[in-house]
C-alpha cells in the first residue's frame, strides 16, 4: 500500500529509503518541478540549464526521466510543451512510470517565471552534489569499519573521489570555479559599467553604482547628518544633496550599530508626518550589534539585504561591523562580504572614523587616505571615499573627495544646519559664483588660490581649478581667452570669464 497520489510518481521511486534513524538525503522537489516546468514553457531555458545540471542531478527518478526526454526533444528541434512531451514519454514506455500524463501537465502548470530557471537549477545541482558527497562519506565509513581495512587503500579511494568531484565542478558551467566567470564582451556590455551614478553626475561622481561609498571623519563633524540626507534622497524624499542629484532606491536597510538612539534623534530632524508611509515601507533599521561580525560571516551582509528586500545598506559604523579594524586579514574578509553584497545588486554606504592623531588638523588642509583608521584594505576596496574635516560641533566643515570613481568633487566648504539636519554649499567657494563676481575674469591659479584658502597652490590644485573652469566653459557658463606663451615681453595666462548668458540668468 502506498501514500502516493494517483497523478504523482510513486513514493518508492524517491530513491532508497535511508536506514532507521539516518538523516534524509538532501533534495528540493519544488526546485526540480520548477526547472522542468520552465523547460516545458520555454525550450530556450534548456540551453541555460543544461550547463548547470549534470547527469543524475534530479532526486526523483521520474524527474530525471522527464529531463532526459526534454533534452531529446530540444536536441531534435521538437517542441517541449507537455502535449508533445507526453507523446515522447509514451513512445519510450515511460509515461506510466513518471506518473501519467496528468503529472506532466501538473509540472507544466508550476507558476514560476522562466527567468528563474537557472537559479532553481543551481539549487538542484547543489543538492545533487551534497548527495554524492554524503554517499561517498557513508561508503568511506563502511570501508573503515571492515575487518582488516587498509588505511592507505581507503585514503587512495578518498583522493580519487575528491579528484572526481573537482573535475565535475570544473566541467560544470556553473561550477565553483566558473560561477562568476563570463566572456569579455558580456562583461563590457552587460555588467552595468555605464549606469548613472547614485549620487553626482557622470563627470563628477560621488557614489557610483556597484561601488561602495565611505564617509570618513572625526566625531561631531556631521558624517551622520550628511549620510541621512543621502538616505532620504535614496528614499525619494529629496532630489539632491549638495546640489548633486541622487538616484532613488527601492528600500534602504540602515544598520544602526553605533549609538542607535542618537541616530534616531539625528534622523528625526528630517522627518515630517507626511513621511510616515515611505519610512514604514522603504526604510528598515537594525538596532544594535549584528548576529556576527562580517569578517566571520562574509555572507551575512548579502543575507540581510535579501531578508529585508533592500537594495541599499548603510553601515553605521564600520568599526561595529568587524572584530577589529587593524588586522589586514579581517579587513580582506570584510571586503569579501562587501563584494558579495555588491555582486547581488546591493549598494553600500559606510560611515567610518579617522585616526585620532589627525582629528585636530587645520581647517582646509587636505587629508590623505592614510589618515583613515584601520587597515588600508578598507579604503582600497571602497569605490569612493569622502573625508570630512573640521572641529567637532562646528557647522562649517570641508568635504574632501579622496578616492573618486570619476572626476574629483571639491574640496567643498559646506555648512551644517544642525537644527534642521541639512547641509548647504558655501557659495563663496563655488567657481561659477566666483567667476561671476570677477569682472576681469580669473586664471586657474587665481581660482586655485581661493579654493585652497590662500597660500601657494600645488600643481594638483592648479590642474583641479583648470578642470573646473573648463567644465564651466563646456556647459556655456564661461568663456575662455587663451594665454600667450612667455618671451622677452613676458607671457599671459589663460583667463576665464562668466558668459553673457550666465550673467543675464543670474543678474
């Protein structure tokens, strides 16, 4: 007597019954059904699935039989819909063994999109790999318990089986060593390298899609204030931050590990009653420490994003996400966690601290990446690094863009409104404003001197000022008078003037 339903494969076909008390072998029948149903709906899915699934990947023998019939149909250029497939199975004498035509049509009615078929096939493959490893382990255990067992012979058998598994993984298109490999053309054209930045413009990108943004600074200089404005822009509650556009996201997961009550108090400055629905639906806040540090569980960051359906994660702050900041090995482990989340389409914003010895640096002095606290691997793996300098509690601070995806932004002198939680640019350092207020125009040296706050500008400062002036020319906000090379009578530097259109627009 059997407990199987009339239209399903009989239970005895599930495979050998494990010994009493033994764990059931790993399998996922739902994933197997989804794969077969997708192939019946769209025969092209077979091309994506075939490199993933090797021989004997299905746990149910009936499913393996149906899979082989689908491969035959596809290879011969025949349709793979359930009507044609039933005919094929009947001709082979396998229709009753797989559960009759009603079961084949039941598989075809599994409601999953064909786009997920490769992921479902990956689940099937992993379960099959685990079953093979489990079988090998049981066989080795039995051999070791035999009278007169030879350790060397058993060790040789183990090595042979491990080698066979390694070769199987290499042969699989989605094996361990091929899972993230792709051909050069699709890498260049399909990986999203040409997407719009999350914050900024293509010419001046603060936060690039697929790369993490790190905001660094001493306590009290407004890192959280700035980050909250970016978060609210990602939630669609404002369009720009520091006059640069921010692309909205689907849902933000805020890891409030460092003083969550203060984070809530700071965020409340920006919250209005009309924001309730958006904050309830699109912002998830994790209060306190994580279940494990990211250096110990590199998959945790991606798992958190998946669990909360978030496409943006904010880490506040970095020191609370890892065991220690100074160990290079742990920093590399965190970088792996960061990359796994990024690879899954999750954007990452990290708040971090500077070294204490540099907290009292003079205002306007350009910091360096070596002033970021901890192992250099943290900043090496970040896509963009913003460094905030200033005195704790001072509303006027300077933003330095130390690591850039594209053209450098700033340095920007900004002012925090601590009561409202907003940050605005200092107009006295805006090149367009400076040029508009200079009737005799400006040279790149003159602009560089103003931007660095006086003193003799370095070569990098001059080049940065020149690029900013050239950008104004390119956008029609300025005109350019080429200089004259030096000689007996001396030379003349290239000068830039506010365009008539710009003067009229703001006059």
